[in-house]
C-alpha cells in the first residue's frame, strides 16, 4: 500500500495509524488516573475525618472533666467526691 491506508474510502495517514497502534503511553495514563484517584480519596478523607476527630475528642474531654469533678482536690480541703 501507499504511505496511507484506505479504510472505507477514507485515507488515514501512516503517522496517525502508528499513533493509534502505539500503546507506549498507556502506562503513563494509567499512573495519572491512579494518582488522580488517590488525590480524590485524600481530599475526601481530609474533609470528612476532622469533624469525627473533633467529636471523639469532645466526648473524651467531657468524660475526663466528669471524672475530675469527682476527684478530691489535693490543694484545697474538701474538694469534690462523688
């Protein structure tokens, strides 16, 4: 055949055919898509996890405050006591 192929009456240049058949850049595209997926997951975690940590820390803090109100203060006489 000549420098281009015929396909259904349409002439496709040889460079376009070699570009379509070449899969050398496929790995780069897959790594790019994988990186994008990891980035989306990281942003989603960055947005959703801190409020949950805040709630857990708040619950822990209120529990510690409740327990410390039941403990006698060593610096003053009397103090709490449950």
